C-alpha cells in the first residue's frame, strides 16, 4: 500500500491567476509539458479564453468537456504530484475565482512585462490576499520589449502592499533579451538561438566579476547594467523570508517567457521547493491536519450539465486530510447522511478518469445527484469535521427574470434552482411564494448573460430580463421577528433566497441605515456563510 504521508507530502496544489492575455494558458501548457501530461502545446483550451468571456464561454460550452476538465489539472514532476487550478480571468466571475482559491494552497500570478499590473490582476490579487495564501509572480513575455524590472516590482509593492523578492533578474528584453541571472545559483541562464518554441537554453556559471566572460556573453552595456542591478538588489531592501512568503506577505518574483519556454522550468523547480505540502485547515471542531488518517474534503465548485448526453452534475471537492478510497462509505455533514461517492473522477488535461484513491491536496470530481452545496463537508463518519463555509459574495446587480413561454414553468424553475445551487448566480423570491418571479443577484453583468444562455441551451427556456434598482443585500439574522411588519424605505424589499433565508434588498446605503433605525433590534449581515 502506498505510504499515505509520503503521498501527501509530495502534493502541491495551486491556482494560476492573470489578466486575460498575460499568458496564463501558455504558462499552464508549458508546465503540463514538463510533467508530460500533454503532448501538444495548445491542448489546454481555446486560446482566446477570457478575452470575450461570454462568447468564449458559449464557444467552450460546445466543448464543455474541455473547458471543465481543464479547470483542474494534475501532473507529476520530479517526484511531486501537482494540481493546477484554473481560474476565470474576467472580474465578473471573481466569486468563482474566490471559491477556486479556497481549494488552493498557493497562487501563481502571471503578469505581462510590457503592461505590468492590469485591472483583472488587481481584482484577482485582492481575492488572493483575502486568503493570505503564498503568491508567486511570473513576469512574462520578456522576449518582447518590457518595462523596467524595477518599475514592475515597485508597482507590485506599492499597489498590492506586499514585499517582493526577485528570484532572478532579466538581462535586457525584446530583441535584446539575453536571459536571466539566477540570484540563488549565481548563474546566468542564457537565452540563445531561439527558434519558435524550441530555443536552446544554457545555464552558464558565471562570476559576476568576470567582465571578459560576461562581455562575450551579453555585451558590455548589459553586463554593466547587470552588475549594477545585482549589487543594488543584494544591497538594500530585498530580504528573503520564507515565513513571509508562506503568509502571503512576500512574493517571490520570476522573470521569463512562457511562449519561448524560457525560465519556466527553473520557475517550477523553485516554486516546488518554496511551497508547502497541503496545509492544515480550520474546521468548526478545530484545525485539521492533512496528514491524519481520516478522510475529509469540502465542495468548492459545482458544475451542472458538463456532459450533455448525461445531464450530470459534478461536485468538485478539495481533499483536506487523509486518503480517499473509491469504495469506502463517507459522511455528508450538511445532509446528515452516509454515502458512497459515485464515479470519483480526477481531471487530467483533457480527459477525465475514474480514480481509486486520492490524497489530501487533490481535487476530485464526484457525481452529484443534487445533494451537495458549495462549502459542504464530506468526511469519515466516526471523525466528523465541518469545514468553515465559503462566504457568498454580496450581489451588486439585480434583475427580475421571467420566462417568456408560460408553459415552461417546470424547466424554468429547475434551471434557475440548479444554476443557483452551482453558485453561478443567487436567486431570490417574494417571501413564502414560488419561483413565479425570480430576482437574480449577480456580481457582474456577464453572469446574467451566461444565465440566459444556459437557460436556453440547457433547459430550453427563453427568458425576459428587467433590471432592478437594488444594489445591496443584507441577510436578516433575527429569527423571532415579525418580518411582515418591517418598516422599510420605498426602494427596499424583503425577499428570501432559495434556502429560505430572509434578506432585504436595498437601492442605496442610506436605506440600509433607515431599515436599521426604524426597526429596533433588526440585525443585518453583509455576508452569508453557506
Ligand atoms: P491568457 O491565458 O492569460 O489569456 O493568455 P495566453 O496564454 O492565451 O496568451 C495570450 C497571448 O500572448 C497569446 O498570443 C500567446 O501566444 C502570447 N504569449 C504568451 N506568453 C508569451 C511570451 O512569453 N512571449 C510572447 N511574445 N507572447 C506570449 P496570441 O497571438 O493571442 O495567440 P497565438 O496566436 O500566439 O496562439
């Protein structure tokens, strides 16, 4: 039998985040190539990815298998077992990103060296920072003209308020790009003889004081620049502190070029050496050690209709402790039931495969007959743990959605409920009524467009949308209050979510204050822990 602790120790589970076009797909492909997980570059997914999020989503929809299976990828490298989680680049799906990051132990942020931090990088970084996970930065596209590396790291420090530690330092950029200087090894990694996709990379041990050798290698101007830069870097400011890295306060920065596959492997090696195996997780019962025997996992993502012909629904779980075994019986904490997890699957680039076992750090996809919700815990019955729920983002955009064809009530309600259970949207309705009129709350407008598209293609229902003037929701904590007697402003309304929780929606901040002032004892919460 495989040694469980050894298996867990070699796991690394991380998410890649970037602004669209910075090179996330290309970097992922190159990483998978090192692991031998894919044969062909370009196999990860449609390149245009999040550039036009909806149309791509719809395009990807046609090949759903690909878009979904590529959202979690596992490969082996140098004795490590690596799980990469893909995240949507578009800010309208940042809640999805947040959930994915809940399943990751660290994040890799890809930045375009010519552009620096871009709007989506900002949004995604904030989401990472909320989790305090280690963040590694890969500054990409050095084979093109780039901004000064000092500017780039300064931007990271000032905008994100984190420390940075350049692990290597670029020598020139664009047509002038000569490689990087590896600060730890004291070596130059020379970028030579580039042929599209197959450049030869040479690691050259080089004493920085050996002016003659350096001049031959990179030319006098770049040599002088490099010597000055290294002196500066080694001098002030940049202290490497592994503890800070692990707390997400210091980001190791790597310069490279994913397209030409330059600097990707050294990045991977350092990344693996600096990251930790799966970390302990907080549960209501206390902290759970990943190395303990008892299996536990939580659901971070649910995706319906992945396979059109089967109309299936997959719950993605992050294994947090122990070993998962295919035929064992486990306990679904929120459902209060024991169950066998049908068809446990693992994702490998483009294909899914049924697995017999998985370990802490791994992501497994389980066929979900409609019992799981995001944030649910599955564990060994005798050792019950309940992981902290995943907070729901407060929606900021609201619309009333109704079906056009009155005959399609069943399909409409099914579609709305299932898509809401996935966590792709939030739905509300008038208290104690059915889903005749549904109020949909989202964080980004694209989510509404995707909803309409999915209702049509997956459930055969055409809908009409009417935007509503609400901007805020608050969950009502009180359970003993007569809500029919609430005194509310004209732009406020009492609604319920699909779990039956009571909420208020508001048109403005002031009406939240009004509600609190006019209804003594009313307790409102901004987030709802699932
Ligand atoms: P994304 O997933 O973050 O959205 O980015 P993706 O990897 O799809 O890369 C966006 C574009 O940038 C692609 O070009 C890709 O080839 C290019 N690219 C990625 N890394 C590098 C790099 O290190 N150097 C250079 N010069 N380009 C890079 P495209 O023209 O949109 O696609 P394609 O026609 O090349 O496939």
